[in-house]
C-alpha cells in the first residue's frame, strides 16, 4: 500500500509541477503589477480557455498532493 501511494504521490508531484509551469504569468514585473491592479479595478475578465483548465487542474492536483502526503505519512507509521 505504501509503495502504491508513493508512486501516486510522485506522479501527482510531477503533474503539479508541469501544470504550474504551463500557466501564463499574471504580471510582468513592477509595470505588470501596476497595470494588473488597474485591470482588476476596471473589471478585466479572468482567465479563459486553457488558463481556466490549468487553474482548475492545479487546484485538483494540489488537493491530491496534500491527501496523498497525509496518507503516506499515516501508512508509514
């Protein structure tokens, strides 16, 4: 059981790293931080298309990461 959980944890970790790296950045340094605030203030639309899918995949993979980490720790004892 421990080995299966460890393999799943490694797969989730690698997937999480890939999904985070595929996401587009929200700003480009200091100028992006200033214009990003203005875009938020004036109601720019949130991520669309693939950005939305990647955002949801990040949430799912992060929850899986925490659950698998707790299970690995529990079965390791």
